[in-house]
C-alpha cells in the first residue's frame, strides 16, 4: 500500500492542540454562528436522522432526542441544552476551545459533572467523516443520552478513576470510554444497535457499521433468529488468538506511520489479514470486527486514532456495560 506522502506519518500518538483563543467564560458561552454553519448543521442532521439509519440506533438515544428537542435547522444555544439536561441528569453543559485531543482538561471538567461541547464545526468537505469530534458530534451524538440518569451514571465513572490512575491505566480508561460511549454497540431486541456517539454522529461510521450488521447475517455468521450476543461471544472465544494478532498487527502499523488517513484506515485491515494468514471470512469478513465488550481485549487496542477502529465492542446490555466498567474503574477511583 502506498501512503500519500503529503500526509504526516502517524505514530500512535495524538498531536497536541495549539490553543490560540481564550477559554469561554460563563458570560461568553453563547456565540453567533454563520448561516453557512447552520446550513452544515441542517445537512448533517437530515443526513443521519433518517428511519433507515436510526432504526439501528439504541432506544435510549431516541428517547433522548425527544427530550432534547433539537432544531434540525439551527445549532442550539448552550442555554437550550442546559435547560433540557441539567434538571434531568444533574450534568451541566459548557462550551470550550479545547478539543478532545487534550483529554486531561476534559476529565477535570467531567469530575465536576460538566460536559464540554467544542466550538468547532466540521466543514463541507468533512460531511461524511470528520477527523476529530466537533460540536455536531458532541450535541447530536452524546447529549440525547445525557438527558437520562443512566448515562450520567456511566459518565460519572470515568473522571474519579482517571484522576487517580497511573499513566498506563489512563490509556486503558481512555480506550474504555472510546469503545463504550464513543464507539460502543449494544444488543437490544436481539439485534445489534449503535450506542456510541462517534458512530451516531458520523454518517460514514454509521452506514459502515450497519453494513456489518447485515453482512453478518448474509454470510451466515450470525443467525438473527437465535441469541445474537451469545453467537458473537462463541465466535470471539473461537477466534481470540487471531483477534489478538490483528490488534498487534494494527499496533505495528501505527508505529510505522501507516494509519494516517480514513480511507487507508478502513482498508488496511484487508492487507493485514493476508500478511497474518487470516482468511477474510466469518467474523473477519467485513471492514470492522464485532467483539463482546471486555476489558482484556480493549486494553490491548493501540492508542486511539480517529481514522480507524479495527474492532467495535458489543455489550449484552447497557447494564452489563455498566458492570464491566465498574469492575475496572471502581477500584482505581477508590484509592486513597
């Protein structure tokens, strides 16, 4: 595979953000958006808020969308969001110039039950894929959930552990957040449903994930007339060694700087299978691999890169996700 020489090599680390603007104060939270920005918001909204797509999103997001009452044609004010979230879950919303690349800043706010929304909105050439979370992601993907107490409980878990964790543990915590609230899946009504805001708010991510749901059925990997989660778990146990080879292979590619673009990211797994001697069939037959949500596997995933997720993790239920997160986070948070 030939990499575009104009794209900087990716080594597994996320580049630090250079902040040139002052942080927003309580008095400066509301900002004026251009008509073009409102138009981008409207096109992003209608592009995803279609029945053939939203039927694959979990029930809790749909409930939250009704409670949040977003205007499909206009970017909401911070006041609109606070009025619909804080009375229901206790979390507050603040605008920030800090992007998620600087995780420490976000976790400090999370510890105060403050959810940050960036002031950045993707551009016209990023409608299908944005290289980092923007305000559409934050609002459309996350905030419908934050109208509900179950999601507040999940978000409440991360910061107390992160702030007491070792450097190595912090990397695991970031991965657990990434593969649950950002790119998590859940089994509901004996179907795989999207839970993560990163998938919900990105049309390309959402459609690719849905295509994998269908592929698993078409290729007879999953029989949707039987327990889908249990079948997925059996495939995981039978193929665990090869799955870990894929993870290690992706990590090696990251270190060589071969994961620098979205297109290469989604396609590189195909050549990786070949080099590892893994047949492109069964659970390995798609662009992404679905795996049961578990700490051991998630902890092995290389540093998060926005352009590529080699696997997506499925929880049997949101309650089980809650329990698994507790098993890792609670002992760390409870340290003196």
